[in-house]
């Protein structure tokens, strides 16, 4: 079984993070690294603070004078551990859905994607659903959010957790991983802007 490039892997599966790694290598091993660096140091989130794929982590830190290599590595590793704790694999979700306390599935893709293909029982995340969840659902409700390939679901899970829904997880690899690993009857697709 192949892993999605957006899928957080457990720390024991990762190469050691060091300053000589290119940003391509860093992002391949630690998919949330760019988000972590931007949140902590305003690195890599926009054109003005961006970096080149072949640039090393040490070079990025050197260009950003207030960031030491040790701080950047610590930030990336801690963020990765948080990403892993918020993630649920397709197989884990399949087991949870068959259990007594099955999670609610919340699909954060576009309405067109949702109408075309979805995981059975999923709810489309509209403004109305958001108001319903935040206004009436018990805070301990188990919720799994998913997108197409898993790259936005972690942010969505963090958003739910920030609103008190601490039992929220993000589907690793999104509906694409679900279609590959659990339900091969779900058609897979690719969007023009997918990386």
C-alpha cells in the first residue's frame, strides 16, 4: 500500500531532519512543515516569504535571521507529531464506522465534488451545517473531516477542535486514499490544481 504524499507518517518512519535537506525533501517527509514554518516564523506562506524547492532548510533559516536551525527543526517535528495525533487512517475510519460510536463524516470539498462522489453517510460542510454543528451537536461528538487528498483536512480538524470539538480527526489521504484502500467502488479523480 502506498502512502499519499499528504499523509502524516509516524515519527519512527521518518528520516532524521537536518539542515542539509532540501525543502522538497523536508516537505516530502513532513507534509505540514510549510504550514508550521509559516505559523511560527512567517516562512513559506506567501511569495514574499517563500522558498525554492532546492533550497536547504539551513539556507531558509539563514535568510530569515531571527530563526535558528534548531528552532525550525523543533517546530517542524512538534507540528508533525500534532498532525499524526489528529489523523485517522482509512482503515481506522472503516473500523470506527462499523463501531457503536461511529463518527459523523464531514466533507469539506466543493459542492460539485461532493455531488459527484462521496463517502456513504457523509455530510457536506455548508454554512448551515457549520451552524448546526457548533450550535447543537454535543462537544464530545466524534467527527471525521475529509477532503480530496488530505492536505486541507488537518486545518479543518484543528478548526473544529478550536471550537471545542476535541474528538475531531482528519482522514489521512482524503477520499482519494479511502477509494484506494477501502472502497474501490468510489471513482478516483484528479483536479487541475492538485499537486
